């Protein structure tokens, strides 16, 4: 202990920072709210928490309190637990009222849940994303979500159908380069990006997409 910390202890001025909440702490807090589907204020808090849980579990070390040594089987189970609760809740809200009209962190939280949803027993997650994509576009048009959220969802939906990406936001790679054939054309993608209100065009970011693909190859080889 340094002399400064020791002095602060003696003065009663030093306090250890409280531990950061885990993904499961955040999920438990969200589930305890029991929001009505019509209570936008409550849903805002709930989806802030659920979105943070979604992001927390995906960070390196995000399940460290439940998965010693980051064991793959344990990590997969932890990830599924967060995603299953989040997706089930979002589906229930959408079934009752449509996409919730949220803003800021809560709006992104709901989007993360839909975008990240992987195949879940009893749930056709691809069909759910197809269903909510027009709702996400409406949220973009209302100014509650950024344009790239719709573009990224539309691209994921297209790749799930083995179709070309309409916007080219996802790093579909051909070796260490972005696969130009994963879009109908760079020009078409740029046109769609302008129409939806995106600032960055694919033609301007091809080198960045190439770097992402090269990094994936390097990581797999290393």
C-alpha cells in the first residue's frame, strides 16, 4: 500500500470502488422491473439494462464471475442465458404493441437483442429479424435509431437468406479481403446508404473492410 493510500485510509477519505455489475446482475435488475408493455418509462430502464447485459456478456471476461478460466462450454451457456431472456422479452413486447418507441441507450438495447439473436430452440430468430426490420426502419425515420442499425439488420437478414448484402455493412470476407461479390455492387450499396441516411459510403470504406478481413485471417492463424 502506498503512503498516499495509507494516509487516505487514516483520514477516512479512501473508499474502494464498488464492483461493476455483471451481465447477470443487469439481467436480474431488468427482470425485476416487470414493466407493462405500455409503460414507456419503465421499458426505457428495462432495455437500457438488457442492452448493457447483451454488451457486457460479449466483452472479453464478461462471464468471468460465472465461468472460471473462461471455459467454452460455460461461456456458451452464459451467453445463451442472457440472449434467451432478452429475446423472449423483446418478442413478447413486439407481439403486444410492435417495436417499442425508445430512445438512446434503450433503443440500442432493443436493437442489440434483435440483431444478435442466434438460433434459439422454439424461436425462428431469422424470421423475427425479418419481421422487425421494417419496424427498425420506421424507428430510423422517426429519429430514434441511427440509419446504420437498419442497414446492418437488412444485411444480416440478406446473408441469412444467402442473398447479397444491400448495404455492405458486414465484413463478409474472401480470404484477407472484403468479398465484393457479397454486395450487388458497390454503387448500389452506396445508393441505398444515401437513401437511408448513412454518412459513410461503402466506396469510402472498402480499405477498412479489407483491414477487418485481414485481421480475421491473422487472428485465425495466430
